[in-house]
């Protein structure tokens, strides 16, 4: 099966990090968002990929060709960017004639699901998860025998709390390509963009059978809080929990952490839930629940719930104090 990954978005909710790199290349748990996605799809047996690129797309193409040279990769440029439906419409000829179906996975989403099992399910399958704020998401309404009766993008009055998580297995790619052509030709937009949900709804109205599969965890990595949450969950695996770091003098490592190559860390407390990129220097710092890029430098700081990009430098406050009785000092 071929995988199609839209990664054209600007990632405005992750600024300033996305001023200089695409959202899908933001680091998380010792890899990039896109790297985690590719690794999981490859583990499920997928080796042919279509990447729909746009904003800083040359960086994504360079990353894929450098890190995954063995992949069968095709790159489609989305310009202008008018929604996921528009992105897939531009790429439709790359998957229209696929006999084994197509797997669509959004490039800013990390999903915990048994992919090989999902790929074995019959027919078209939409991955979903129950949410508390359904009006913020594309939703699925489910009828008798688990069949999807409706998909709708961010409705004002939700009639379901099953959110689409950005993972779709479509067993008839030609039908999807035709539906995408219809919404574009008819200028059918929702929230000012061409939506994949509208194309799926056309298919359902024409008789397409779709079911759902629930996922264990789902992280929309387009925001700081969910990116840090994804980092913590991905680090909570044996390879990070059990790894020992003995090369850092006078430093306490509290698992799980991921530390890149050639880092210099001294007189610090690192962890839990910390991912540090390559060749980063950390001195006299307490660091927890954070993501630190490569080639950065931190010193004299107490940091938590932080995202620091690459080639960045931060030095905290260093005081010599003579404090008398009945004194209160608050640096917050």
C-alpha cells in the first residue's frame, strides 16, 4: 500500500520554531515528527510514499532523501495551500490507480495504533478517538453495525464526539480521486478550504462503505502543549527508560530522557521527559519535561515545559545575595 502524507502547512501555532523549519521537522523524542511517522509506516510494511509539500518544502524533501534514501518517494508541491482536500486533489494522480488502496496520514500527527492490524481491516477505515471538545475537530457519526453515516468538519453543533485523528485507509483510491475532483470543480469549501471530509461525505452519499478504528493515543503536534505531551509519551518506552548515561560528570539523569550525539552535560539534573539534540551543551541546569534542539547551549537555568530550537543559547540568572531577616524575593 502507498502512503500519502500532507506536510505543506505553515504551523503557525508552533511559532517561532516554524519560522525557520516546517512543523513536521520539529524534534520530538529523539526524532522529528515526520521521522516518527515514516518509521511507524515502514514498520507496517509501507515503502512507497507521496509527500505533499509547500511551506519550506525543500527542507522536507532534503530531509527525506538524506535520512531515508531507500524509500520510493514522490513529492508534490501544494501552492497555494487551500486545505487537505486541495492537497490530496493535487496529488490524486499519484494514488488514483493503486489496486491495494491508499493510506493517508497527516504529517503533524502521531498516533498510537496497531497499524498492521488496521491495514488488514476490510474496506475503508477512518481512525478516530473520543474527545471532550468535539466542535474543534472533524467528526464521524456512526450508525448501525459500526458503519460511518456522516463525516463533518468542525461542526457548530456536534452530534458525535468521535474525532478524526488524521489517519485514513481508503480501499478505492479512484473513487476518492473522483470525489476530490468534484469538490474542487464545484468550489465546495468548508471553513474557506477544500476539506477531505467533504470528499469522504460525497463517497458515503454515493454508497461507499466506511468503518472506524479507535486509536490508543493521538497527538496533534501543532501546539506546544501537545508536542510536549507527545514527547513524554514517546519517551516512556524501554529504550529510553532503561538507557544508562554514564559519560556526563556530576550530573543526575532521571529517565526517561533522550540525549543526542556528542553532547556536553555537566553539573546538571536532566529529566524526566527530556529530549536533547546532538552537540548541545548544558551546564549547571535543572531541566525537565522539555525538548532542546541541536547545537544549543544552556547554562545556570531551571527549565521545565520548554521547547528550545537548534543553535539557540540561554543563560539563566546567577546571583550573589546577602538577604536579611523577614525578606521575601520573588523572581516569578
